[in-house]
C-alpha cells in the first residue's frame, strides 16, 4: 500500500446525513474560561476504547452513559447509520476489543463480598466474555472447562480466562489460558480443547507466527536464588531452557516476537546495558544476535510483527519504546506514511525538547510532538482503515476514522465538556538531586490567561509503585488536570526507584524509602521555587499508594517545605508490607530486600503539618489498616488529621461516577480550604 500525504483530506464533518450525538461533538467556543466541575472530571469519557476489526468493516467503542458504559458497533462504510448498542444487565462493562471480524471480547466487573469469619471482605471480580457484533450470543470461555464438581463449577464461574493468541489466520478459534492450562476454544461452539497442560512453575507462554506454543517462562529456585527461565519448544515438543535470569538482579529478557525463520526470535533485553534494546535471538546457537532497535535515551519495550497472512506476513512493522510517553517507531513504509500524512493533515508540530540521560548526565535535544500528538490506536490488516487519537497531555483530544486511505473523519471527543484552555501546559524538565543524580520530572502549570504568569501554588505528586513512572499524556485519574484547572502547578518527579528511565535510576531507589527517594521530591521543590515556578510557602504533596507513603513521610520530615499533604491509600507500615512481600516467592526475591527506610506509622506522632488521609473500603492492594494505623498515631501529633474512608472504592478505578467525584472532591476541597489556614492558594 502506498499512502501519499497529498491524498489525505481532513473532513470537517461526517458523511452527509450523519446523525446522533455520537457522530461529532462541537468545539467549545465560549471565550470565558471556566474551570471544569468535579462532576465533569468524574464523568465517563463520552467515547473510549475504539478499535477497528481486522477486515476494517466495523468499528467498536464504549459510550459513557451516566453510571454505565455501553458497547457501540459501527459499519465503517456508512457512519450515517446509528451504531448497534450492546449493554450489560448484571455486571459493568470496562473494555471491549475485536478478537475476530465478527467476535468481541468484553471485560466486565462487579463488586464481590467474600465471607471471612463473622464478616465479609469486600473486593471486585472481573470476567472476560465473548459476544457477536449484535450482542445476541454471549459465551463464557470458562464453560469450556470440564469441571468435576459443583465447587469447581462455581470457581470457574468466578474466574476469568486470559487470551493468549487470537489466531488471526484461523477464523474460528483462539488460544486462551484457562486455569493454568492452554486451550484452543472454538468461538462457534464454545467447545474447548486442552492443547497443553501447564506445570505449577509456568507463569507465561508465547506463540509464534503460526499460533504454535514456542516459548514458556517458568520460575524456580537454585543455589543462586529464585530465577526466571525462558524455555523454547523444540520440533519434538521438548522444552529446552535457554536463558536463566535471577530475580534479585532484575535483568530483563523477554521474547517479544518471532520471525518467519523458525530459528529467529526477537527479544527485549537489558543485559550489560542501562536501557533495554531489541535483539535477534539465535535459537539454535542460544545467543543474542544483532541489535534490531535501541534508543540512545529511552528503554525499548517491544516489537510489532505482522501476523496476518498476506504480502507483509512476518515483517517487522515497528518498535515500541518508553519516551516521555509510550512511543511507537514505525519501520513499515506504509505505516510510517500513514502517520506522517495524518500529522501533516492535522498540523501536528514537533518542537525541541531537552533530554538528559540519568545514567550518564549527558544532555541532547530532540524534536518531539510536545503539545499535540497522533496515536494510531487501531488499524485493519490492509492499513486502509484506522482509528486515530489526536490530543495532548492537557487536551482530551478527539478520535478520527481514516477510511479508504484518504478520508479522515472526525468521530467524537471523549471529553467534550472539558475545555483544554482551562487545563494549563505540561513539559518534561530535569533537575539535579542533592547527590548529583539527574531527575526527570513533568512540570504542569495552570493557564496563564486565567491565573497569570506565576509563580504558583504547587502540588508535588509522586507516582505509585514505586516501580512505575508517569507519562506525558492525558491523565485518566484526572488528578493533574483538576489541580492545574484550580490554579496550582503540579510537579511529578520521576524519583530514583522509578522504572522505565534506565537501570541506574531504577536501582538507585533500593532501600531508600523515605530517604534519598524522598530527597528527590524535596529537591524538586527547591528547584521549582528557584526557577520561579512555585511559591515557596504554598507547596503541598499529594500521592496515592506509594505516593501516599511519600505524602505521609512529607508530613513527618522536619524540612518545612510543605504546607499540607494528602495521602491516598498510603503504605504506612513497612514491616507489614515486607511480611506480605515475603509470602510471595517472586516479590520475596525481587522487592523484599529493596523495601527499607523510614517507617511512617512508627513516627506518625511527629507529623508537623495538616494532613488528609483517605482510603477505599474495598482496597485489597493496600489494606485499610495501613491508613487506620497511621491516622491513629498521627492524631497524637496535635495536627489536624482528616480521615475519610470511601465506600466501595478499591485501589482504582472508581466503581461509580459518584465515587469518582467523591474522591476528586475530597482532594479539591482540602487544597482549597484546609491545606493550612485559608487553603493552599492563600498567603501565610
């Protein structure tokens, strides 16, 4: 396929006769900038989870309808027709995707109360179901299991399978992990055939281009400790171990795809380097071959290979890497031309961005789509049809359908009620920690039109994990946008211990909880004040999960940098967390010996600033007792400690829109009125 830039026409409306509110959301025209309400932030996206079928004939997505989401299915050849709407009566729909041209995989969830002793433990369960494009025929893949008792049958009804391979060249079957075994499931009959019985040590499988099981990953222990082994399946179905990596070393080696040459696999590895790259792997000789892709500044994350039979079968389409946001580098000429054509048609511009490598301290400038970017969300096998998202880090954006290679049709804005002009700007910045380590961070500032040129009151917002990172894209939690719309700057430091920025930054956080990891947050405040971004006596911290831990520590450390802090679902007792990590063999080796440092619950009486602590009643990731213990001890400090338990809230996302609004309103109101006398924006 050849796609010429000049052939792409940016349509300003859908085909003649298009109707229905889903078709095209009007642009906001009101020149008076009004911050969005909490309810507007908490609402489901008007349209989300869009994708096209492999043959390009249909498009599917989720439509937000108050407290629910329903599935919409369009005929891409005639968008003037109302889409088919598919709802769910007993469970809530969370996601949808094509697994065949005429079949959808739907993810649903519901609350679940487990009887324990004389009470119950509240949590959630998820189910994956399969249906047709009209929603008339629903199937539970777990029915393919042959259960031997009513107890097994009941457990199967609560369990959910994992799709291993959609088998794009087989119109009727998919591969799924049911329990610990691999099944081939016929979507017409919902009959399952077990093709491989798993051992208890197996944690993952990979298939080759033909859909055959080719690799599996196992865990076991030897004299060196717990390890992960990658095994390849030989022609006589024997599993041979090729690579063994020890959990404690945190070495990355993962099969990412296969070539048409049965002897060549593609792997992601960081062996002997700070950042992972993509390599060829010679199966017969058991060795890494040439580097297929590496980025000098960022971690490589994967490879996309064409798996559908056709002229491009087996060809590499592109590579993924962790830039300021998750990126895809297209090497296929047609896919690259598609992206380039859309960027030119929509006026997407790249601007200079300074990048610093934390491993070396060296800086270089790259050109990057900093404000608005194009994401190719989904495309048909022939690339004639694609769903595109065009938006920005503070712009909820718009979905487009590329049809027949030449028509670019606007579909809908996911959040038409949110005015991007009220949400400020975000940039990638770097600052030096006190020991000289370069710390990446995302700095968001409110609208200068609404709040002036700054400096501003500021909220430091450390991410969870801590083995995680932030992205320079739209924040689905709405925390950042809520704060910038209220006139606060937001700093999101990628402190040591953050993953995705290279090995040095990641491992520098080991055993530094509340110590140098926390120094990185404080040093970000010092930098932001010195650079004129933040007002020194109007700085708060807000974090969730590990970020909640950091917010607890911010209230204890006697550094005087914060006016208040907000801890959501924070870890307060490292002893209990270490105990829970010990019970899992993987986390015992991978994380247990990295979780040491300041223990908030044992020093909570030293809290020196007002705090808000909140926690969800159904949180099974960080138990409610973590917040309860901290609050009980912190109230002896004499500070104003506000504590809120949010009913039916887990570790995210929110079960209802009302719960989402309640969580956002807690943060909004606290910063406005209770963060020190007069709130965060008031001068001392």
